[in-house]
């Protein structure tokens, strides 16, 4: 609700007659789950509802976590073996990619990242046998899919160009899903207005 202005919302009670906070939280979780309002195409819920908060931490919570971690790690040291493994891993990473922030205030520049990716690709290509290189070249030229091409969607509709959206989703299934969703919404409105 913070993303859009107050004028963008209309708030209506779904049920009434609940006296206890526990039952209210339970109903909220139930409706969020049933209406699938955590799905970005259906609703705007980020959390599970009720007391089941899963969103970003508040400043107060961040402060508590920071204090706890400071107490927990004070006076503790890693074992020599653990410290050695961390050091070796860090050195191996820096030897291969270099320190990403060396001489930079804002992190790696785009050209550095592109160069690292190119080096990785070149090393990967060099590690292939001649037969593997030939096979990879043919895949690249042909645009070969990773697996067998699907001819039908889960509901059995044919996957033809006319029936596929830009994201390669089945248009008929999408229409059916929307109709089912609208029907659920109508049912809930009828129940909402029918309840005392």
C-alpha cells in the first residue's frame, strides 16, 4: 500500500463479528492464501498476513539484530582450519577475477565485468575437447533447444504460434485462469455482502 497513493485503494471488510486477535490473524492468512494475493498478477500482499510478517525488517528490528550479533561474536575466534579455508578461497577468487573494488569507490565498472565474463568464456572454451567444441558450435548455430520441444501445454492445448503469448505462455490457459479468478472474486463478493 505504500507504493501507491491512498486514492488508489478502496478498503472493504470481508467478514465481521470477530472478537479475538488470534482468530482475525487466522482469517487474514486464510484469505491471503485462498485469494492468492501474494501473486503479483493477482494482489499486492507481500507478507503471509496476521502476525506472520516476512517483509523487510524495521529499523528497531535491525538494531536488535545488530546488538545480538555484536554480543554473540565478541571474544569468539574462528578455528585455524576454518580461517585457512576462508583465506584460500578468497585468494583463489582474487587470483581468478581480481579484487572487484580495487581503486573503485562504486564497485566494478561495466567494462571490468564484461572482461571477466569474456575471460571465463574463453577459459571454458579452451577446456573443451575438439569434439565438444564442434557440438557446442552446432548448438549455437542451430539455436538448438536444451530439451525436447513441448507440443502441448499442461491442459493439453497445442503450443502453436497463434496460441502462445510473447512470454510463450498458453493463451487459452491464461483465459481460463482469468475466468476462474473472476468467478472466485464474484463468489467472495456475494459471501461478503451476505454475511451479517
